[in-house]
C-alpha cells in the first residue's frame, strides 16, 4: 500500500516536471502572436478534479513554485495562484465523470480566465496599467483558447495516467482484503 503511494507521488512529480519542461522549452517555440498555452494550469486543474482538492492544491503549489523559481519576481506568488486553482477545481471532484470532457474543458477554461484576471490585477493594475480591455483581448482570451486546444490533446493522456494508477491501487488494495 505504501509502495503505491510512493509510486503515485513519483508519477505526479514526473508529470509536473515534464509539463514544466515542455512549457519552458517547447511551447515558447509554438507561440502564436506571443501567446502560449498554460500546460501547468492544465495539469493542476486536471489533478484537482480527478483526485480532489488536496491533490490539486499540492500539484498547484509545486507547479506554481516551479514558475516562481523560473520567472517570478517573488517566490510564492504563482504558487499561491496555482494552489487556489487546484483547490477550486478539486471542489468539482464529485461532479467529474471520466467519459465527459465538457466539464474538464469548462473548468480549465474558467481556471485560465481567472488566472489571467488575477495576473492582470496583481501585476498590471496595481502598477497603474489600466488597459484592461487590451489585456483581455490580446492576452487573456487568446491564451484561454490556446490552452483549451492543447487540453484536447493533453487531458486524455492525464486521464490515462490517472486510470492506470487507480487500477494499480485497487489491485494492491484487493490483495489485503
């Protein structure tokens, strides 16, 4: 049982690390008009509604911490934002069904939109940059659309990984019964 928990932690950390490396190396090359998808947000939201708030918060905090270390001006800013995203998506765990992709797409879209609004508020508005409609039309909405398009390819992979881990956990738990 403990071995399965260690395996889940290792696989989750590996998924976060791979998403981070892809977001920092591959996706800047694939940007469209300076917009790139937010792969770590997809991972955070997906783990949130697949595994619950606790798992979503942990994945979100680690993802945000990696962003803080790489790009942030202060440690903890993105970690807190991603942690909240993971928590809020975890609230929808009871409504989540594997076969239905509409809820994950909707939750990831809303998460990316709120992420963009939060970044605008704390980094631009507080620095006296009042061009909200420009930021909304040129950054928030295009990034949300691009993230949704990437979600169509990444989400099934994350769902597959989650199914494999859950199946192994059930097999491992049935040995003790």
